[in-house]
C-alpha cells in the first residue's frame, strides 16, 4: 500500500513513462525480427568488410589492390554494368507503354498472372529452357527459318545476348508489375482535366504523367537494376562465363568456392555492393531534380 | 484521321510487344515440357515418340525424393518462422510510434535492396565458420534474411487497415497481448498473412543464390539441384534434366496458382515495395 503511494508521489513509473514514448509490450515484438537482421545481415556484412582487409599477403588493402590491378577482375564491373544497364532500361521502356495500355483494361488478371510466371520460375529454369528453345534445332530458329526470315540458325546462346534475353524474360515482369502499380496510382481525373484543356495523348503523357511517374520510375529502375546486376545462374548457363559475361558475381563466387579465399571473396562482394549503391544513389539523386508531390487527388 | 491511324499503330505495336514476349515465354516452357516427354528429338518439330520414362529416370538419378524432402523441410521452416517473426514485428511497426522506428524500417529495407549474392557471400562465410554451412539449418537461416523483412513490409498496410478500436476493445475485456493476437488479430489478418506467406513460399522455392551459396551435398533444394544438373549436363540425358525442370516448375506453379487466388499480383508488389519510396 505504501509502495503504491510512494510511486504516485514520484510521478509516473518507468513503465508509464516508456509507454508514453511508445515503448510497451507490443513494441518489443519488433525485437526478434531486428535481432535476426542484425545477426544474419549486418553482422556478416561487417565481418565480411573486416575480412576483406585481411588478405592472404598480410597487407591491409591487398585484396583491393589485386582486384583493381587485374583486368580479368576489375573488368567484371564493366561487364556487369554493360548487361545490367541496357537490360533495366529496355525493360522500363517496354513496361511504361504496356502499363498504360493495361491500365485501361477491365480484366488485367490473366495478363498479370502470365507475366508473374517468369518471376516464380526463376533464372535457372528460364536458362534451362533457353538452351532448348533458342538452340540451333529449337522452335525459335525453326519457326524463323520456316517463315523465311532466316537462312541459317542464329545462335544467341553462350554469349552476351543469351544472358541479355534471359534477363529480359525474368526481369521484365517484375519491372512491369511495379510500373503498373505506380501508373494505376495516378488519379485518372488529372488526365481527364488535361484532355479537357485540349492536350493530346503525347502531351498528356509528357506534361502530366511523366512528372508524376518519375519518382516511381526511379524506384522501379533501382529495384530492377539490383535484380539484373546480381545475375549469376544465367551468366553461367546461357552466357560465356569465362569471357563476355564474366560478371562480378562469378568472380566473387570463384574466389570463395573455387579458390577458398574468403577474404578476397568478401572484398569482391564489398566492391559489388559499393558499385550497386553508387548507381542507386545516382538514380535517386536525379529523381530529386524533378517534381515531388501527391500523384493522387484525394487518396490518402 | 491521321492521328487516329497513328494511335492505332501505337496500340498495335504495344500489343505486338506483349504478344512477342508471351509467345517466346510459352514456347520456352512448352519446349521443356515436350522434351521431358519425348523419346528421341533430333532435327524435327516434335519428338519421334512420347514416353514418361524420363521422370522415373530423373527421380532415381537426381535422388529427387531426398531433394524434394529437403526442399519441403526448408521451405516449410522458412514460411513458418518468417510468419512468426514477421507478423508481430509488423504489428509493432504499424501501431506504435517509437524513437528508433525509422532506423528499424531502414534496417528491414536493406536486405531487400541489396542483391542476395552480395550479402550471401559474407553470410555463407559466417555460417561456415559457425559450422552451419552445408546444413539444412544454415539454408533456413540464410533464406530468412530476405523473407522476414518481406513479410513485415507486406503486412504493415494490412494491419493499418484494421480499426485500432477492435484491439482496444479486446484489451478492455481483459485479453493480454498474446490472447489478443490469437483470438482477434490473426483471424482478421488471415487473408493478408496467407497472401504474404504464400509469396514467401514461392520465393523460397525459387531462391537460388542464397541456397546455392550455403547448401551442401545433403541440403540442396530443388532449384539448386536443377542448376547443378544443367551445369554438369552432357553426362546425363537431356530429357531427364528437363523432367526435373518440369517437376520444379509444377511445384512452384501449384503454389503460385494458390497464391493468386488470394492476392492480386499488382497490389502485392505495390504494397510490398511502396515503403521503399
């Protein structure tokens, strides 16, 4: 009894004061999740960063010096970017008009379902299917030859274009779904207003939609780029893993699991992360040059 | 008149691109399926005959029974754990304002923004150091890294839609937080939880990179086993690899179709990724 009175005299208890700041039993539910990410994501990342500064030769920057001194290693950055940039840009450029067309459809479900297929099938299955479909005796070449468009089979496999096509097949649906969700988020009355004021389709797109879409498209570009950038299975299976499509993830994988040099592998993983981060920051930085504001009239 | 021809051409071009994409995609899938049922297929449109024996061959050659069992265990554990960890965390983030909330949100976004192969290599190193590399536990732990934040981010908008007074009423009637979760929130959130977990399921079956980096001979999931089969092709009949690919395809497609009964894919991507904006 007296303890309760004392507590009152001192003002709110610690528990009440914490609750006032939003910390109570329910808030603690976030802790297991945070612990998991700290333990399995942040800690390995920091561990990898430390490990990358402890190369086999004992010097601090040995791994990084080796990476940037060897064209076979630093060249992988450009090979990766040479694939990831055009693929992401192409996917985005195809996705925008299609999203605008699909937006007007009543029954989008079948089309979107068909487009989700490649995401769930994954790069391994698409690569395996491509080996067959685009092969010299595959249906692709046979159909083009039967139609008289080709005289000899074209070979897209085992090179740059094989990986390019596999990335479009697996990456486009993802880009499209994101773009579609941004496009449908724009209030249609804005377009109607522009049309009433006499703007044609091209002008409506340029003056109304594009400024509103830029932030969403920047995010879409980043997320799609991340997917294309980390290509591994298709670069090995349908590409030329020793030459034109020796992407940075192959270099990291070989260092870790073929040379068992985890220090070097971590260094390559860090370089990979840094390059990707630079691209994301650059894209999001460009975004801030454009209009930022609500895209939906009364939508909360 | 000029303008309408232009716009018709434009519409035609857009549909042509969609058609081209879908035809090639379907052709690709159909050629894998056809090959897996074919006897001999050299230089013709269709195989000489049809058979199901490649499925039996693939089942024996690749120990698919074991691989499917490992896949089932790994995916089941990942789905269950990401639900148990993710949904309560999403509740806390949707309902409470606390000092470090922005930092927590950023922490949860990072694993979705960094490609799996980048953090997979340091993660695999740590797991091998801890003696978990190559084990089923290691595979499960690695796969939780992207799925738990995914569940949290998908669930936050679902929880925000529920009227907070429902929970207040439950608390007034004397339910503690656990009871409130089990009897009030989970039944109301079921469609959202189901949608999120089914997507986790499909993602985990198809998650190649993390499983590839962490798994060992006894802990390969179906997609990794398929990769090794294609990588080392030439030793084995191409048709039995295709049969395995079809088995893989069917396992993901069944769950995808189930998932699509509960969610509209555009909504889920919008919901899942919007917080990144």
